[in-house]
C-alpha cells in the first residue's frame, strides 16, 4: 500500500456511525502501513518523512474517533 492510498473519506451526508466506521477503517490502514514501514531495517529519507506523517495522521484519526464516540454516547 502506498501512502497516497491511505486517505480520508468524508461525506457531509454520512451519519455519525458511518463516519466512525470510515475513520476506524482509515486508522487500521494507517496502522498497517506504519507496521509495514517498521519492519524495514532502515528507512529512506522519504520513508522517514512518510512514517512521521502517518504517525501524526493516525493520531489525528484516533482523536476524531474519540470525539465522535464521546458525542454519540
């Protein structure tokens, strides 16, 4: 999976449950790519940048999931 394949899918018409499912899926995709990169003995400069960007995006996604869960409970 390339970094460009991991993206945010948002629709304004999505229900909170649908958005939660989309974010959870995105979080899993980000985690899978991070694990894949983590298996390398060394990373190229581009991979290092991708790794850092994905870590931040994964955290933002987790925060959004948490906020949605808090508003729906």
